[in-house]
């Protein structure tokens, strides 16, 4: 297994893995339809994220296939006077879960944050991903707040 920062050549594998996450969430909420949004819409955003200096995508690959990823943002916090890490996406493909890939990815991200003077990482997670919540708790995570979503456009 290899863990590294993403490159533009990884776009297809990253978007495919993000769609796997979308399918998993939809299954858990009982929604049968999934339209591969990441693969259809995510290309330009992927390229923007890769070019940013405050955003990092760490990928795990096995035999050249991307099987895990974490998207990490460094966000400035005026109230505290420091940057914090924010994990937007954290997924390990269902077919390789239980092999320590998520743990190794997360350890890599924590070290990267420490090396860049970031001492707090937050993440949000869909309510339905209870196995992921257990993983976060087992790795020292504490639920500290609620997150609210505001949809500004009708779908």
C-alpha cells in the first residue's frame, strides 16, 4: 500500500471512490437512486482543489488502484488565532475495509497537520455512517458539536 498526496492523473480514481461513498450513504438512508455526481460534476472542482495551497487530498492505493482518500483543508480561525484542519471526505473502499488502510491514512494526515503547526482537526460525517463514527471514536475523536446544512437552491 502507498499513501501520498494526490496528483492530477488520479482524478478518475478519486471521483470513482467519492461516488462509492455517495452510493453507501444512499443505501443507508434507503434511497435507491445514485447518479454518479462526483464523476459527472467533480472534475473541475477536483482540479481547483489540487491547485490550492490550503487543501490536500491524501490517497491510499493498492496495486495502483485508489482505495482510500482523505480531503484535508487548513482553515484560519480568527477567534483562536490559529489554523485548524478540516476533513471533508474520508473514505476507504468497502472492499478493503478492515485492513488498516483508514488508520494509516488518518495517521498520515495527523502527522501532516502536526508538521504544519495545526493542532486541531475536525470533520463532519453523515448521520448514517455509524461504522465510521465508531472508527473516529476509536481513534480519539469526540463529538463536540452539531452541524447544520442550508440548501440554497431547490433540486
